[in-house]
């Protein structure tokens, strides 16, 4: 399978049927503009029935007529916060009858469990002009497109537009110079939206399902809780593609955080919600979180051990490389299992149920309609009490399992505090930052404990060099865990100081 990925830098302009392109060759000294042969492109766009992809700024199409052959292309959203996805364009060669699994995987999170089907067919007559630099490298291309929107065999509508796109290494100022020249010749600015949006009209412009509405100055508890649920679900959906691309471990991490926040919010605000209705969904979120966690834990482990291994004597490098190679193999296996989970009907059902939850949370208490300022802070007390109770009863030398429980409770309290932050402002944000520091210390302690356990297991059937490296790396984990234990008390007292939590009383 051949695959290309790029980041778009482009501008679109509208023109009339008789419009003629101006001379572009003299824009900058030494550059030339070369017109290519006319192309006939036919594209079929795929989406869910209610256009879930397009409303998030995602397009998926099959196109016939490209010089390189028939291709499938996914354009990922510019507005999503996910790692490395800023208007990412990924193209895979293929046939009309078979959507590449890679692209289906990439858009599955935004489909939120719904099936993909053809939603539009566009025929484009394209006249392309390429702008070359002094070294004969392409710097930009200008496509003059006459687009026909087809309904069966009938042309339902037609429009013409110019699209200028820079090459990856072209100077950004070139785009503005080209746009200015085209404006001077009569081309008009148009909304910078895909052709598909213009073809499908108002339904394509509806808000994304997971966009949280603007909160009023005095939101109800239901409105505030729903905003938190929407944010968590959006984080999960937006990072699904980053998980599939697997270019940055942060993609898996953020998708997992989305699940954790959903589960935590459902638990924290259970007094407002129908618990029985949500219990199956919480369990399913736990399943998918576990699949993501298996990969995330190995990502963290590998990153930490690689950093430690770099500081070993070069004579110990072969042994550490042996251990790291085996862990990388385990990670590859875990990632393969995660992809299978993401492709499963079980995951599709889960995503659909998440959408149902956040779109219309099953509030079951009259308190949900009361002002959030009266209700939500009191619901944060529960997680705070649990954390204080667990932390305060720790002895001078708490065991690893007890510290891990404190870490989990600190995370739940932080997530609840984040939901309440729009009400409490600086006070809640300050408390959340202190909890984040506590999480960091306990997280590094837990990472060291997990690494030590893994290293002991790897040593069981390692070569002598691997056993020796395991011991050296294990010693570093013991030291690191001891250091974090020493830091724990101070950051715990700071995070749980009564002055930080006056806003919930």
C-alpha cells in the first residue's frame, strides 16, 4: 500500500464562467508558471448519514482521474487539538470498490460508531498551473476547478473556484502574493470551506455533536456537567486518529485521558444521574481504557528505560538493547490488539453510546436544574473526602499499592475540580494545579514500581548481559521510587491544604 501525508497551506477564491487567469510568471524574479493538461476528476465522498465527519472538518473520498491513478484521501480537521493532525491529508492508492482499512481506521473516532456511506458525487474539470522556483522545484500549484454536483446522472448545481496550495518548503509569503494577484484580476474571496460543504449545503454546516455550548454566567448543574462530558468525549474522538497514526505516544495518552475523564465524571456526579442506566457504559469505557492502557503503559516504560539506558556504560548497552527490544515487541503486540479493539463492533457500539450519553445525559435528580454554583461544589466534596481519608491514614512507610490508590483518588478529584473550574475560577484552577503536581510525583513513583516489576520478569529468561542490565536499570527504579516517596508528603499537604478548598464549602 502506498501512502502520502502532507499538511495543507491553501486559499480558495471564487470566479465566474468567463474568468481568465492573469500572468503569474512575473510574481517573483526567476520563477515560471506552467499550465498542465486539463483533467477530469470524479470523486465520491463518504460520511455518516448525518455528516458527522464533515461537521468536524473531516473529509473522506475516492477520486478517479488523478495522474498517479485512482486514490482514496482523508483530510483531517484543522480545529482538532490532536497531535500532528492540523489539516492533515493522507492519500492511499486503491479501487472504488474497497475503502482502505487504514483510512477507515483514521476516521472511525469521528464517525462515533455510525457506518460510512456515499453522501455526494462531484465531477471536476481541473486546469492546473504549477509555479516553479529558480531551481525548477515546484513551489505552488493553482487549480482552476469547474465543479458539477451530481444527483444520479443529473447535474444539480455547478460552481467554479480557484484553489492555490503551497508546496511544503515554499515561503508562506508566496501564498499572499499569489492571492493578491488573483484578487486584482477579479477573483473574489469565498468562505474557506471544502467543495463538499458547498455541495451538501446547510446540513454540512451544523455544529459538531461534541462541541460544548457556550455556558451562561449562571449555568445549571446539568449544563456544567454536560459541558464536562462533551469535552471528555471530544478528547476521545479527536485523538482516535492519532492513535491509528501511531506517530506520537501522546495520541494514545490523550484518548485514554478522555475515557478516564468520562468515567470519573460519571462517578463524581452520580448523584445527579441515573446510575443504573450508566453502569454498563462505565464498564465498556473501562474495557476500552484497558486496551489503550496496555499500550500507554509500555510507551511510558520504554521511554523511561531508554533514557536510563543511555546513561549506562557502553559495555552494558547490548544487555539493555536486548531488554528494550523485547519490550518493543510486547508493545507491537499490544498495539495490534488495540487496533483490533478499535475496529470491533463492540467499540462502535461504545462510541455510539458515548454520543447518546453526552448529547442527553440521563439526569435523574431535581438538583440537576438548580444553579451549578449551589450544586457542583458540594459534589466535589465526596472525592475530596475520599482522598483525605486515604492519604491521612497512610503511615510513615506506605506500601506501593496504597500510594497507587492515593494517585487514583487524586486524579478523580482533579477531574471533578476541572469540571467545577468555570464556577470557582482561580481557586479551582490553583487546586487543580496542586493536584497535578501530586499526580506527577505519584505517577513517577508508580512508573518506577511498574518498571521494576517488568525488569524482574524480563530477567527470568534473559542472557547474562540482559540480566546484568536488568539489575542496573532496576537499581535506578528503586532509587527513583524512594525519591518520590520522600517528596510525597510535602506535595500531598500542599494539594490538600484546607485553604485550597474553601470554595467548595
